């Protein structure tokens, strides 16, 4: 029998049974031998992991008195504040993200179509911009407390008001900024679920709440866990918001130790503790799954049945979905607009358009590269789920938990070493200088972005790819497809919404990235984030509103398009539309 030839055989009798005994791989999945795809995936993972290895290399450098000083003074505060921040943000993004995703996906109430894409809007706002806005609004001298004192005749000490510059305030602000990670992935998971399980739950008398907790939520667990992990890693690596609120965390400690005390060894040891904490979170979630599988075996994909809400239930659902939009986007956005109106612009003229073009170019390029690398790594692990491949992919995805400035230094050291070696060789051999080929260029910046945000795309793609039944790979093999053809013609169309989700997440994150851009950008090359930071550093917060709003505006269109694409990309939707 030639490979690829179509043959009809009765697999239960005669020659069919003999064929099964001779070739049992037809009926059970088998692990592919190490091929070019998996080897390339491991190589790419190792290359992307180089900056992380460089940072870990400093761990073995003696830190001396600086580390002992940190342990005796602020290390306990770093640990406690970080744990409370992670706990608060984790609870917040889970409740907001999963709850709103279920409401807009499975319920029908007035305003749902507008809210389902509006819930993504906080994703486009930088966390530090929201922190500036909330601090300006709710500080003692802000308009809210000033208005309360004016209305009631209060003075200091006559009333209690929650302190915005605290761990709790930072957790609330970050939760309203980061919940879209969970919302987006949970919504995509709910849209991809099979109608069969929902109908079975209804026939068994399950209420909407019971169907949500016992059916939909467990099936969406990989996507929800991925969204929470992304939000927590972003929380652990945030610097601008926690610094503005005066909260001492591992991230602020790394910055102060590296750039304030000038001790990269001690800073790298703090970063290693941070990475170890994130690694324990990810490994713990993986181990808790056990051998559970989350892909669907049903082929029935029809329009999802929605629960119609009316009266007070519809009003509560609308308020539950509108509140995160107001607190995560409209309120801080309104403050930025008010500042912009006060200043009449930032006075940069045409430079703002140039900064916007630079930001869009970097974000589009980095998002495309990150998605391709993530798909390569995820499918390489799927082909060969051995410890080497899994470990390489996990290490490559750890960059998201490392502050951007630390990643920048990890990128700058090996690239500068390569430039110096090449320049020395050219000078000795040919008497010419190569200059800076890699360090201080767009390449270095793109490399840092991919290292920094690969986890965003990798976790998203991996969670979606895990839901594709392994039978698809076996069918593709029997049709003579190799790994590249299987990805292009089978898996990519199935997980297209998740690929688009991953690309958007990286795009928006790159638009907001600040520390790595400040360190690695070429001379005379500015982005919107750098421009806003420079103005804020000069205490021109109102002038910084223009570039901050430009970052928000740049993210609005892709957010809206992605929300529309996710809604229309449910498997089987096209077939369901033509069926009676």
C-alpha cells in the first residue's frame, strides 16, 4: 500500500484485523520521533532563554554586604507585599474576568453586544497611567476628598477614606487593568465549548448557575488558569504603578538594588527569587490538573443557547459588566482627557506622530514574531512531550515575570559581547570596524520584546492547542502530512481565534512597555511610552496625557476587531448558519 493511498478495509474482520495487529499505530496515538520541527523548537527556546540564563548567571556572584543589608531590612516587606498583591490581584481578575465573560457569552440582556467588546478596553491603558489618574483623583488633595471636605465641612481626621497609595490600592488598580487577560481567554473558551454538554446539563435539571460551576468552568480551566497566570506575572513585574503608590515589592527592590545600589548580583538574586515564585505557581497549577484532558470529542458545534435575563437580573448583569469598564477605562481615561484639555496638547507638534509610528512598528513586528515562535514551541512540545522540550519551552516563557529593565540588561550583555568580538576580529584581520551591529539597534529591542512577552503568546497558544484532540494529528499523519502541513492546514485554522488573541495581547503590551525600551532603544528613537515617561519625570503629568491617550487610542481598534473576530470564530458557526 502506497503512503497517502485511500484504501477501504473492514477493521473488524479478516485482513483488517491482521492490519491492526501489524500496524497498531492506526488506533492509538504514538509519540513522534525527534524530528526537525522539535529540534528547531528546542533551539529557538534556548536562544530566547539566553537573557534569562545571563540574569541567573549573576546569582553565583557573591553579593556581600548588600544582600545581608536587604535581608536585615526590606526583604520581609518585599515578600509580604508581593504575596498580598498577588493574592488580591488573583482574586480580582478571576471574579471580574470569568464572571463578565460568562454573562456576555451565555446570557442575553440589553447592552450585551456593546459590553462584550467594551470589557476589553482597560487592556489598552498602561497601568502606570491609571495609577497616576487614580492617585490624582483619590489623594488627600484630589478632587474627590476635597469635594467631600467642602460638602460636609470636614477637616483632616474627621473622616475615614481608603488609602489609594497602599497594597490594597495597588491591587485594586492592577485588577481593573489586568482582568481582560482572564476575560478574553475565558470568553474564547466559553465560545468554543460544545452545545452537547450544555444540553446534557439541562436535561439533568442543572440550573444556569450549576451548569456554569460544574460544566463550563471546569472545561474552561486551562484558559482561565492561563489568563490568571498572565495577570499575576504582569503584577509581579509591574514597576510604574507600585512605585507611584509607594509599595515595596520584589520589582521595586530589583530596580533599587541594581540601579540605586549598583549591585547587579544582589538584584539578580532578587529576580531569581521572583522567577522561582512564578515557576512554583505555574508548576502547581499544572500538577493540580493531573492527567485530566480538556479537549472536546463532540462534532456538534451550533449557536450557543443563551439565558434571557429581564428585569432586575438584566439590570444587575448590565451593572456587573459596566462597572469594570467604568473603573478600568472611563474614569482614568476621563482624567487624562481633562488634563489634556487643560494643557491643550503636549506641545510636541509633529514629534508625537513620529513616536506613534515607531510604537506601532515595534508592536506589530514583535507580536507577529512572538506568535510564530509560540506556535513553533507549543507544537514542538506536542510532537515530543519529553522533559527537555517541556523544560526549554517553560524557561523561554519565564521572561514575562522579569522586569523589563532586567531583561534589557540580559539582552544587552551577550549582544554587546558579540559586537565587541566581531569588531575586534575585523580590526585585527582587515583593519575595519563593524560598529554596533546588534546592541543599540531595533534588533536588540525586538529581541527583548519577544523574550519579555513570549509567555503571553505561548500560554495562550498552548492552552488552545491542548484542546485540539490528538486524533487530529493521527488523521493528518495517515494523509501523509508532515508537522508543518499539519500546523498550517489543521491546527492553525482551529485555533485561529487564540492566535489572534495572542497577537493582540503582545501588541498592546509592547505599546505600553517602558523599561526595556528606555535601555535598548537606538539613539534619537522614541516611542509613546518613552515620551510619556520623560514628561512625567519632569513632573509634567498633564502634558504626559497626550502620549498616554495615544497609546490607548492605538489599542482600541485591534481590541474591537479581536472581540468581533472571537465572536464570529466559533467552530462550526458557518455550518450552523446554513442548517435549518
